[in-house]
């Protein structure tokens, strides 16, 4: 179990020797790997102090990385001189000027040497390596998955398993209602609409809440909860080191006038892209009316175009978020995901909403919904399933154990938010328009069964992330809840406006809309009562509270020990080693506490949810 540092061609032999000696002084063992025919070399840092019971190195990785970021030039004069020489060679600021000298001195005295070397591209990525115990497939239980990859991956697969299991209920109902002459079409629609709305509300308030509580009880391994600074933000923060505070966060940087202009520009470009999405709908309607094209062909082409528009806007959304210069990972992801969600709402839901409530063309709406669900599943299979399976069949590598550091460096980093977003959009589509095409639930169920295995393959073929606490869990829960409510509102009002049975009972549209509002509020009240009925975390039995309390205590220790990893710009004079001594003390406390807890856990069985 090791951490890998990528060394570029700018790393001189003298500087590397000084850096190795400084790390060894701190008790960190390191070795170098230099692949043939490569411009990069790799410095492998072994776990500082292996912790008993920490099979996957989760705590050791954080502790060792904390030590790594505590290395400063003031500890060793020869390291300081070597870093000054390297910075002077690659710095854009002339080192002969007073400003250049002050800037270099400020960086070396106030910022970790590792960060300075990253700033000038002398070292590159720092990432944990896979262990030899890593098997080819997905871990069999969520506890081991969480310990190895972190809460974010564990929560993702936990939610995907719950979502897929709950999809089997409307899928079975959709199959039963799809038989001819079973019921009248309007009656089938009403039954499916009410059942789908209740299903979507109960999925989040019963299925996911109970599953998340179960996972939390299993995961008593601590995580650091402090924010991670984006690697791309290092350049932006350190450009003007002498005049800018080293404690930079979103609230401080947002006061700069230039940054405000950047974010205004991002908002304007986002608005134009949303108008462009609506313009594509108008263009499609114009083509159909002008050239007398078959409506089914137009619907298929337009559905495929919208899928590629979604892919293009993901690229645009990432670029718009990067020009906003967010400092930490969580703010960056919230901003990027919010843009993509807004575009997806316009791109996916505006066309059927237009057909349902503006032009009131129910036949066209039904055709559009059928084409939308079918084409999305086909395109998803062609763009994700086929390439992933072909890559799996063509490679002879069955596990990650024999991979070198260079091979693991070339592995892609698997981002989860696109997978979450895909599920959120699919869930809203099913709740909003699934009753018009009941077979859509069957297609979604099959798609998610395949998606679970494909994501396991992608995870196995990706670089290992830092196993840290998932800070975005509440954000994605709010996204899914909002999507369910949005889809339920569309579902209810589509039923009220276009149902022939309701029209026979009361032809007045005003009265029917009033019924729709009452029905929507009824579903909200049902959801509130269900949420009240679910036990709160402090209501679980006493023997289940223990691991949570122990986890909180350990998480606080790891968070303090990982101060340099989480906050890479501390204003600390390294001549005073108070902070380093504190880290040493925290690590010693952590090791002793882990030994006590492991002995305690060995005397009680760990309950694992094997249903998934």
C-alpha cells in the first residue's frame, strides 16, 4: 500500500535527492521507479505507519499524505536551496528582481514544498496505488467497498441497487397493464399514473433513507470531512502570493471584481444555451410543418439530436465552471452539476411539456414519450455498454495487482456525478411520462441491471481515489427529491388535462385544475407522514449507536492529522514546529485508538446487508 508522486523531467537529481532525504527524516520510506521510454518517473511512498486492522490502507493513506504535505524547505537548508534553484529556472517572474526574490521566499516559508513543486510542474499528480488484495470484480459487501474506495463510491452503488430493486415493482405493473383488452387505455393510464407518483415519493423517503441508514451503521471507518482544494486552483491562487492571503476560499475570492465578471459571463452563456435548446424544438416543428415529413421520423431524429446536445452541453458546462475559478472540489461540482441539470430540464422536459400544455396534442405527446425512452436506451447501450464490454474482452488484465505505478497513472479517473445525473434524469422522466408508456419501466430496469455491472467494470479499470467522506451526499439527495417532485407535478397535471374519464366527470378545465392541485398536495401530505414515520438516526437501538460514535471520534482525529492534505495553504512558520508535533500526537492517538476499537469489534459480529 503506497502513495505515488509523479515526477516530471524538471525534477533534477539533486532536488530529488534532497526531497528523498527530507522525507526519510520525517520517517517516510520512498523508492523511485523510472519506466523506459517515458518522460515521467514515479516516487513511491510507503505507508508511514501501518495500522492494525486497516486492511485497505484507508487511514494510513491519509496519515502518510498528511506527513507528505508537512515537508517544508525550512527543515533542511539544502532542500531550500535546491527548490530555489528549480523555482528560479521555471518561474515566470525574474528572480533577479526584488519582487521575484520576495515571492520565492514567501512561497518557501508559507507553503509546503510539495505544493510549490506542483505549482511549477516539477511534480505532478499524487494518488494512492491499488493494493494487491484488490480483486477483479466489485467487492461482495458494501463495508469493504467503502473502506477501499470511500463513501462516494459506496453510496453510489448502494443507491443504484435500491433504485434497481424498486424499479421491478412498476416494471411488473407495466407488463400487466400492457396486455391488450385488460383495461381501457384511459383507466390503465390513471392507475399507472397514481402508482408511479406514489412509487417515486416512497423510493426516496423509504427505500433510500433506510438503505442509507443501514450503510452508515456498517461503515464505522472514519473519513476526513474537510474540503479538498482543486488541483487546478493552485495556479490561480499562487499567481500573486505576496499580495494575496494564503487562506483563500470561495467567499474571499468572490469579492474580486474580475471574478464577478467571469461568473456573470458564465450565467449569460448559460442563458443563451438554454434558449438554443428551446430553439431546436421550434426548428423541429417548423421542419415538420413545412416539408410534410413523417412525424415519427422527425421525433426519432429530434430525440437523437437532444441526446448529443446533452453531451455537448456537458463539455460547455465544464468550461463555464472552470472560468468561474472555484477553489474547492465541492463548490466546483455543485456549480457544474447545477448548470447541467438546468440544461437537461430544458432539453428533455420542455418538448413534451410544450406538447402537453401549450399545443395540447396528446397523440404527439404519446409518440414523443415512446420515442424518447426507446432512443435513449438504444443510444446508451451503443455509447456505454458496447465500448466497455469490448474493452473488457480485448484486455487480458484480470486484476490490478501486477500494474506498475506508471500503468496506474495512465488509468482514467472515474467521475460519479455524471452517473448520478443520468439516474436523476431517468427517474424524473419515469415519474413524469412513464405512465404514458408503461414498457419504459421495463426498459429502465434492464438498463440499470446492465449499468450496475458496467459501472463495476469501469471502477475496476480506474485509478484509485482518495477514500474520503462523501461531502455531497445531501446535495444529491436534494437533487433526486427535487426531480421526483418535478416529475410528479408534470404527471398529475398531464393526467388532469388529458384524461377522458376526468373530462366526462367535469368538463370545466378550471375545476379539473383545482382537482389536480388538491391531488398534488395530497401526495405531498402522504410524503410528509411517511418521512415522519421513518426513524431518525438517534432513534436506532443502543447497540447500533456505538460504531457511529466511535467513527465520529476517529474522523476528528484523522481530520486534524490531515490538515496539510485538506488545507494546503496554511500560514505557518515552520521554524515553530508546533503544528508538526500536533500531527505526530494525533497519529499516535489514532493508532492506539484503532487498536482498542479493533479488539472491541472482534468480540461482536458485524451485520452486513447481503440482500443486495
